[in-house]
C-alpha cells in the first residue's frame, strides 16, 4: 500500500484553511485528516508533537512569520519539506522564502490541480515554483546572483507590502479616524475599511490596531507623503 502524504496547513484565515482542507482531503494521495495551525507559534507547537511529510506555510502569519519559521525549522531539521502558499508575489519576499529553505513557492490563486502537483513534488524532496517565483530565479541567474545561497533580511514595511489604498487607510487609522470617518473620506464602505484594516494588520504581522499605531510611530509614518 502506498503511504499517503501527511500535511500540516498553516494559515491565519479560517475560511482559507477550510477551503484547502476540503480540496486536499478529497485527493487520494493525501491523508484525509489535515492538521492545521493559525499562527507561527502554533506551527512550532504542533511540529514538536507530530511529524509531517510536508508543511503548507503562509508567510503572513501572526506571532511569527513564515520566513522566520522556515529558517528555524531548517536549523532543526534540514530535510523539512516546506511549500510556501501565499498571496505575496513581491520579488524580495520570494527570494527570502526560498533562501530560508522552502522547497516550493505557490500563490493562493492556484487551482487544485497545480496545488496537488506542487505538494507531490515537494514531498518527494523536489522543488516546485509557480511562474512568478520561477521568473525571479531566472532573473537572478541572469545576474549571477546565487539566490539559494544568499541571505535576505525580512523587511515587511508598509511601502513594499501594502497597496496604495491600504497605505491611505493605515495613515487615517493612525490619525485616529474611525472606520466610518475613513469610509466617508475615501468614498468607500465601512465594511471595505474594516477589510483593509484586517489586511494591513495581517500583512505587517501585527496583533491589533494598537500594534498598527505603534508600528506607524516607530517607522515615522505620520510624516510620510503617501504619494511616495
């Protein structure tokens, strides 16, 4: 009997985890029971108790981001198989995750067929990169940059992670405007503002709005020109 692949799924959005679990549990190659973690600390806790054939790891996790987790796991066991499953397609983040030790990199807009193929590939100790990640590697090979041996510092700052609209919302939050006031000022719905607020906190690996304000003060964002 062929051994089925045991998966640990790490993502801070419950609806994403539920959708992925539903898709993956129906694939014959995988164990139908898929363990899950909602933040970085929970990933490490679960891995201290169980072993898995592959870890599907988001990058923007609360408490400890996916890049730092990957580095830590590689130090503990260099044979750990990690497939980044994320919304981040920024070049510098792709570089950091691969440099940290991830065998695969996939965007969340992928379909179930490619996701299944990526899991099978990475769980067999082979590399699998989505088109965006492959282009980064091709670009670096042309410039003679040994990406897999190069160290990169994680720099999840608001300029290169947040969209222009998210930066606008963040600026107004720090100015102590309520969601309703921000919605009125930007001509969007309060629900959209709340969604932006949640995304900002998630992308910057913060815990709450208080942490967002603290982050803004530490990085002198109150005086920043949003058109930069």
